[in-house]
C-alpha cells in the first residue's frame, strides 16, 4: 500500500476537501473525458447526491462544480478570476473550458441537488453529463469524492483503483504491525521508510522541495489567519477569533501573567487561524482534509516556536511520518467525515500530528505508533454535524482541541517505552466499525447533532 506524502498533503482551497476540492477535481476529470471524446458536445449537466447535496451549499459544492466545469483546479485556483468567471456564467449560461468549445451550462437549471438516498459507492457522489445539440445525454460519469480531495469514478471504486497503483516500494506496509516489523528489521525510522518509498515512486528530486512548499503554504495560512479579523461568510455571523487570541497572547509575554496551560491557547490560535482561513475559502493544505487542516500545522508551529531544539530542517521527517500514519487510516478505514464522522477527519489529523511530533522529538517507531494510537483513540465516536453545513461550528475550535490532544498524546508516548495495551490497528478498525454504525444524520449531512440543536442564523 502506498500513498504519497503529496497525496495526503494537497494544496487547495476551502472550505472542504471532499465537498469543494473533490467536486472541482471531478469536473476537471470529466472535461478531460470530453476532450478525448469523438462526440460533439454542446452542453453540460450535473447532479449532487448524499452529503454533497445536504451540505453542498454550505460547503460551496455547487460553486466548486461550476468552476471545475469552467476549467478551474484547486492547486492553481485564482479567486479574482473565479469570481469573474462565475459572473459571466450567470449572465451567459456558458462555460469556456480550455480545449473545448463554449458549452451550455446554466447552473440554475443544469446542476441539481438530489436529496434522495446516497449513490451506492459513497456518501459523496456526483453525476456529470454531456449533452448534444438536442439536449440528449451522450456521455455520463459517476464520481465519488472519498475524502481529502481524493476522487474516483464508479468503475475505479469497484475495481479497487482507489487504493494503490504504480511501481513496487521497498516498505509496502498495510498496517501498523507491518510498519513496526519493517522498522525493526531494517533499522530505519518510519520517516526513512516512507522516504524510501517516495524515492521508489520517482519523488527523489522533488521530495524536499515539495515538503518545503507544503509547510510554506501551511505556515502562510497560519500567518494570514493570525492577522485577519472580521466575520466569516455563510450567514452564521461567526467572528474570527484567532487574531484576537494571538494579539492577547503576545501582549501577555514578559508580564508574568502566563499560567502553564496558556500554551494550549497558542496551539488553539494556530489551528483556528488555519480553519478560519479555510472557512473563508482561502488556500489551505489537506492534512488529511480541509475540515481538519489546522491540527497538523498548529502542532508543527508549536514545535518550532515553543520547543527548545526544534529546527525547520526536520519538517520533512515530521510530514513523512504523519503521512505514513494518515495512509494507514485511509487504507484501512476512512478520512471522510461523510463516511465516518469527524473521528475520521480531526481524529486522523490528531493521530498524524502526534506521530510527527513524537518522531522529531526523538521517539522510536514504537513510541510513534503509540502516540498515533493515543490521539486517535480519544477521538473515537466523534460526529460530523456542521451547523448550517458550514465548516465553522464546531469545526474551527475542534481543530484547536485536536492539536492539544496530539501534543498530549506525543508527550505521553515519549514518557513510555512504546509498549501499550491497545494497538493502533485496533483503533483504526474500531473507527471504521464506529463510522459504519453511525447514523447518517451525524455524518456531514447537518441533519442531526449540533446542526439541529443550535440556531442556524
């Protein structure tokens, strides 16, 4: 099993990797199908299903689909150009994707929200269609946005292509047990094994540069969030709080006012800064998702700014370790809130961050696995119930607490020798089972939990 560090950490836009980035990627893939099709295409249609329908407006799924069909992609997204394109599409009912003629597409008529049962493959399903001059469908494809910006067609999902394909890797661990066994026999750290796998897949020259870009985007996102105030879009009138918290923390420095637990406020400010940027539709990195994008960068920033001896030269090690853990969770369970609740998003992010921090603080592979297990175990059962379908309440604060749990988990693991009662594999399997048993109204539909028990405006 292999998932690249650049699969787990993708540069994109908010507010959701599965509901914003995924549909945009799916639309781009459909355009590629049309470019290679012998048919003369005149128009486009689409339908959103399951969680993509129920929380699609709050997650900007409709906007992302429209822009995707106009040729926009998450990693090269330009907001000014996007706004201009949306205005033109509304006025003309046409999209102008590169390499194709102008295509009829009126979002008010041609993009439908289907609030019926989920499509069979996943809670996040969408169908894209191409029509001829008479308006008859001549091409159709079903896509599933399976979390973290990953997108597969119905055929790929059925064939198992969603998991792995490519050249063999030297350390193909599919479980934490295999990972620890390979580490023991090779004498390598988890990060070193992950790096060897990346090199085997041709990432040798770009690995360090790519990791540097990932951290740069993460850190820039923190800085923007710490210096921006105002009210978040969407109608809940949620105020940005990261800047105010950060300003207060800076003012208190040197005044002997700080209690030891104030460090939790620093971590929360870093995480909330990212998720406020995400909620505003800014540039973020999936870690492993947008909804959980603040946890891991907050822990890295905490380590760099507050832990003696921390050095940016080891960020690659942090990211590679975290990606290895995230890959295990995705392969054996899920990182999709629509599939398994927020335990799959913030829980996975906390486990990844705990593992990365434990590694750069000198933890053995066994201690790293223990750190991930502790963090994930104590997110089990967490629902995904965003108020009004927006990635704001409870998502923003939840990232802060996920970061705090990650640091606590790493610290506890480092106090031990790696021996512990519950293995990481058992926690991942428990998360999968819990997600399968969880009622649909608690899995990113905004039909239960906080979403129905607090005012929506």
